[in-house]
């Protein structure tokens, strides 16, 4: 009798081989709907353009009567007769600068205007327009001079820089002869003069530099500060004046700063303790001036913004 064991063994081996070779059923991957990513684009307001200012409203500065006029193509004129009592003329000049002066990152405008009321006076005014939703809104203005010779205007680090030849107290109305530079900062919607230089008749620049403090310096309430710096030309009797103002422009402190100089009119330095113990907490401006002995006019000015905490 023939044994069937080998046959059974071969059959079992064949079945096992087939079982190992069969493909296994894979679990299908879940179907996920593709959702497109929507990137939001922030709205960027356009910077102001000079064409907008030329057709904006402008408050006349010189009359001080609150008149607000409408410019058309950069000009306003109330009468053709220059002898009429209501004659007024205002024009946007070619000197302007576009940039952020309000600190909100938007493009504002600093624009020079000239006003005339029928006489020889050509009153030049610096006006500030803020960018509000892409439209110009007048903020404030300040008088520069009657018939100055403007050289340039720019916006630097949020401050307005002007280079102009203006009148000293000796200059005739027709002919300004005093070279100056000045910087304005917008503080509480008002223009504050924060730096000023002028030249001597020999064309040497008068300038004050503060070295011990920088803008936004923090001062402890009830303390004093050591004020150091230099002057390019020593002032009359080697004496400068200091003032402390709050943000509203109210003068809180005043005093003298002594200058050390080897000779009259030579460069000098100052190093003096200023008592600020009477100031409350808040924001203040410490200002140093070189004033003319002849008429009290400012010859040079420097200031720093300080925080008393």
C-alpha cells in the first residue's frame, strides 16, 4: 500500500505558499476636501499728494480771524482789488515735503504757503496736513518770515527741516540776509521748534549740541540732570538760557547755563546741573537757547524730549 503522506504534505505546502502570496486588502485613505488658503491683504492708504493740498481747505494764518478758505489749483483770492479791505491771497508754494509727521505711519504733507493782503508783505507759512483715510486734513501752521528766501524743506525722522534765509532785525524788508536752519516736531497737534541754527555776518554757524541727554530720556521724579554739551560760537557774556516746557507749551522752569570758552566768539562747552525736582511725572521739553543781546531773538536752539517717571 502506497502512503499518501507526501501528497498531503505537498498539498499543505502549496496552500501555504498561495496564502502568503495573496495581496492583502488595504484600508483606503480618507478623502479630504481641498480648502484653498485665502491670504488677507492689509489695506494700505495712499500717501498724500501735493495735488490734494492744492484743492484742500486752508485756514489763513496772518489775519488771526479764523478764516478758512477753499483752494483751487493751489490758489485762493478773495478780490481783484489789492486796495480792498477784504483782499486776501494765498498760494501753495513749490516747497513741500511728503512723509509721516503724525507718527501713524501714513504719508502726511508739510507745505509752504504764501499769504498777501494787498501790501508788500509776502508772509510765508509752514502748514501741516495729516493723512486721514487718504484725504488731507489741516492740522496746524506756523509763521516763517516775511519774504524769506527758501532753500529746501524735508521730513527727517518725523521732523520738518527747513533751510531758509530770513530777516534779522537789521535787514530791510526787501533783502533777508540771515541764513538759518530749523527743525519742527508736531507735539499735541502744534508745531514745536526743536532745533535752530543761524549764521554770523562772517558766515559762521551758531549751533548748540547737547551731549548728556537724548530724546526720550527717562528721568526719575524729584531728581536733577547733568546737562553737558557744546556751542560752535560762545554766546554773549558766555551765557545761554534754558527752559522747560510741558507738552502744551507751558513754561515751567527757566535759568542760565554758563559756557566755558577760551575767547569771545570761539567754540565753548557747558556742564551744569539742572534741578528738575519740581516737575511731576509726564513728558517735557528741555530747551537751551542762545539769545541775541540786541533784540532777544533766538540765534541758536536745541531741545530734548524727556520723560519724568
